[in-house]
C-alpha cells in the first residue's frame, strides 16, 4: 500500500512527456476492454425461441390456463414477477414461474421455460374461457401478444432485451396424448376412436406388464370436433375421459383409455337397442382390436359412462357380459333408458349379473322424460328401481337412507369427498353389497343437477374401486 501511494505521488509530479505516453496507453487498454465486453445486439445468443398457448381439461371442459415462453438460455425465477410481462389476453397473470422441463406446475429456481399462469373463472361454465362447450366445436384459439417489458438477464449473464412477440401454437396438455385410430364411415356417420397409450406402450411386447383398459361411453359430446377436423368427441367438453389419463392418475393407476368420436348426434347413437345400431358393433370391434394390438390385461377392462352414453354402455355389457370387469355410470337411470318398467328392471338385472356396478346420479336430475309419469326425477327413479332389484334378491347399497341422510355433497373434492366414498364402501362391504347407488344432495351439483360425473370421476376412491376389480 505504501508503494502504491509513492507511485501515485511520483505519477502526479512526473514530466508532461511521460504523462502523454501513459494517456495513450490507457486509451489503448480501454478500447481493448470495450471490444471484449459481450454486446447482445452483436452476439444475439439470448432470445425468445417460441411462445405457446397451454390448455388443460378442467371439470367444466378445456380452457386456456397458461402461456409458455421458451428462451434460448435459462432465466432465474427471482428475476421475474407478474409485472414482467403484459399480454393481450383479458385475463391477468397471477403466477409466473420457470423450469427446464417445459411442464406445467413444475416450479424451479431457473429454467429456459417461463410459464405465465392466467386467472380463469373456474366455476363459470358459460364463460368463454372454457372452449366451445355448448357448440361442441373446438375452434383454434386466437393468437395472444406478449410484451416482455424489461430487459431480462439470463443465468449466463446475457441479456434478452425488451420485446414483443406472439403465442400461436397450442399445447393441449390432456388431449395431445390421445391418438385417433380405427376410423370408418357407416351410414354417412364418421366414426373413430380416440386412444390414450401410456408412455412406453406404443407396441405390444412380452417385456411389458399388461395394463387395464378404461372404455368411455360419451353422451352427446361424442360428436365434438376440433379445428383440425378431428372427431375428438368428449375429450375437450369435460374431464371424465382425461381424468384417467392425466399424469397424476397414471402414476397411481397406469392404464389405456379409449373413447368414441363420431359425427352423429346423441339421439342417433344412444337411445336405441343394441341390434338396431351398428355403432355398438363398431366400438366393440375397436375394443377387441386394441386388446389384440397392445399390452392389455383382459381381466381388467372397465366401462364408464356419461349421461346418455350409459344406454350404449349397458347394452354393450348385456351383449358381451364377459368383456368388462366393472362399470361406473353417471346421470342416468334404467327407466329412461328402456321406457317399459318391466324391461327396465329386467335389463338392470342383466347388468347386475354381468359385472359389479356403481351408479351415480343427482337426486333431482331433471333431464329426460319421466316414462313412468309419476313425477319422479332421474335420481329418484334410479333409487326406486334399485329397491325393486333388492326385493328380488340383488344386493345393492342404495346411498339414500330414510330421509336422504346417506347422500353425498357433490361440491366437495379431495379427502372430504373421499370420505363419503370410503363410508359407503365400508357399509356395502359389511352388508355384502357388490353393487352401489350413490345419490347427490340437491343444489350441490354445480352448475346443473345433471352433472354428477364431475363429483364421480374426480373422486380418487371411486377410481380405485374400479381398478381393484378383476374378472
């Protein structure tokens, strides 16, 4: 330190000639240093690679939930917040995060992917934030403009300057993994199968374990079509199909999932007897093809339905009683399916004889006509026909009680909802009941008394009950 001070004093009192030489030297060094500093405009190594629109299938259908921005270099999470970006979407950003996986809800300290999670009206079915529920036509989403309104420094020290860009390509989290197969046209009806294939199961192999197959029978939404012209059926209208194929469900119960896509509307496909409709044969043949082509556990093929698709499911069970290991139906009753009281009870007994069943319905579901003309609604009819079957020796646990005290609260999810299922299963087990009827309290099914499938298929205990069954 002393030497540095002496040198400085010597420098101050040095002759002008030496000062000039030193000034030239300093300018030279400064120039070299300036050219050595990375300049983004010249280097351009950090940039936006792509922005995508990310959708998920929620209880009420497919909706845009996030925007994913891919950068060429890693961004640190501490360098962004909900004010870092502005979009042309009417919805605000409420949760920005980063990761290197490119997957939703995977929050990391840094990553090349920046996710902008958007506010959405989760309980508003008629909101346009949910895509084409009523029309059953899935349009292409409009591009969204994103402005990064500050310079972002990457983890390596480069800058991504303020800029504006668009998100156009869609990532449909719950739908992209389904493949469209077995397409055919009969009687001017375009008919196809949407199949979910678990990771690693693209081809049949002796080295793979056989997995269950969940066969979904949709209602009027089987005619759903997307902007690519694909008959995606019920894939985007509710989550009763995708709840079985999502990442969380697959970790616990890996399985194949299949559903119909067709150009026909509900009356043409559902409310007919088996022999009158080619679609039953077409679906059955497709199921057999899937069993042949992939590693399917033939003892664990399951049938599930939504509303009007239940008739088609029950008809298939009666026609092929050795196909399924168990079934779950929602929002339907046998009286509505088969109209005649005697035929309705007889067909219910055939279904009960074939497989274990769990029937779900809102007590005051008003949809469909009352073929008995007794002023009873759909859940009440399901309850009453179950009592008649029990009088004839069938063992059905009817979740009603004396004054409805055994019904479920359909607004609950998670452990609270699971407790209802566990309680009913324990009661059924104690009484030797192999079949169950579950009714939901009035005014707990949101948005309509008809929508019992949401509280049904989101219940993990109900799904576990199905997967526990084997022929």
